[in-house]
C-alpha cells in the first residue's frame, strides 16, 4: 500500500506519519528534498525560502520532479508499505497514481491519497506550539496570508496547489480534536484503501474484458462481482451471428460523419451492460445485490436496465460521451463509485 498525504499546514500530517511508521510503513517526505537542497546552498530554512526553492525545482525539472524521484526509489526497492508526506502539487499526484496503473499491469501496490485539514484557528495554535513561535512573530493574519499561498491563491502552476491536491484525495480527514481520534480516522482510511485496492483489482477484470470488444468506436468491458467472486464478464460488440463491428458490420460505427454519442439507435453493437445481463440470464446467474465494475459510465438506457436487475453498487472510471442523468442510480439506492486511475 502506497499512502499519500496532502493537506493544510498544522493539520496533523506529521502525527499521521509517525502513527504509520509504528504500523510498519516506510516514510518519504517531498519537503525533505527541498530542505536538503536548501542546506546544500547554505540557505536559511525559512518558510519563504523553502517555498521559493520548491517552486524553483518544479520550474527547472518539471512539476512532478519531487514525486518522480520517490516513485522510482519505491519501485526499485519494491517497497510494499509506504507513506509519502508533503504532496503539494497535482502533478506529483499524477506521478504517484502510476502505482495504481502499474498495479493493473504488473501487480505493484496501489496509491491512495488522504487529505487532512482542520479549522484555521486550531492549526495556527498548533504551529505556534510546534515551531515555538511567538504570536508576535507570526500573527494570525500573516498565518492566513501564508495559508492562502499554500492553498494556491495567485500561485503559478509550478507553485503549491494544496486546494487542488485535496480535491483529488480518495479519503478526507478533518482533525479538529485529539490524536486518538486522528489515529482512528487514519485506521478508517486504511480500511477504505483496502476496499479501493479490491475495486482496482476487479476493474482489471473489466479492462481485460474490454480488450475483446470488436466495436471500432469504443472498447467497454464489465464484470459482475458478488460475494467477492467474479461471476459474469461482458464487453460491447456485434450480437451473435452478426458481422463484427470492426469488420464493417455496424453502419453507424463505420460512418465517420457520426460523432460519439449520436445516432445510437442505428448501432447494431450490444453494450457491455446488456451483455452482462444476457450472459447472466443465459447461465442462470442472479445479478441482484451484486457489484458491476465497468470501464465507462453507462448510458441512460443501460443505467435503467441495471437498476431493474437489483445491483447494489456500480464502479467505473471512464465517462460516457453523452448527456445522462447523474442522479438516476442514487435515486434508486444504487451506490456509485468512480475510481481515480
């Protein structure tokens, strides 16, 4: 498991790192790379100097520079339990999400991002106590100004962008209370991460199924899982006995003037969701209460059909290129989860 931490200053990330280390995790800090560079140059390690140094390194080597070195170090060491602190730019997250992509292809660990935050007054008190700073040296108004900068306000693309990073998190922790509750929240995040790992695993089945698609417009794969057992796999393509789409069988798909999502009534290809239902019916498999993993969000017609089968959960990672009712599943009590891969 590769755990990433992002979040506001003084929110408690360092306490989570120490807790994770007690659980056997190896820790990395992107900020330590900046501090080491500042030390080499003989610079005082003030907040302004470290921020400027981080920006300079990203401009010179690319926004993902700090995370890239950590990524390759973990891969080379084949580390299995890692926690990475001080993630402050979306490009760093993009690099670290390669772990999950690599997991689908080569059985490496997944990357799971946790954001941590707390109210500003509480964080201000913690920073004064942690860094032994007097309120006269760091006023609350100055703290808020620095906070806005770290969140990304008026900052270049190469700068700190905590607000955008936190939006990309897989799990959010609000740490306004004590250490015990913080540890409990982190343990909840680890449980969620294990569930996410299982979702990625089964999405690999759906991705594999999509490689059998003969549709020339879009390859979609799906797998129905129930009680942690994959039961039925499906993909989109021409119906049985028909000429395959990639062999000219579908007039709609083979017409270059028709854009994606248009004239679907003229398509002879069967959607992956319909093939899941058809195969389940053919082999006497109940879909009720199952989880459907699919590479693309269903169209409206498929969504309505899936709801009527009684599935309890839908997991996807690609969007469908046409308008659909995003609340259709929710109103019917079906949980929907988009994987961030």
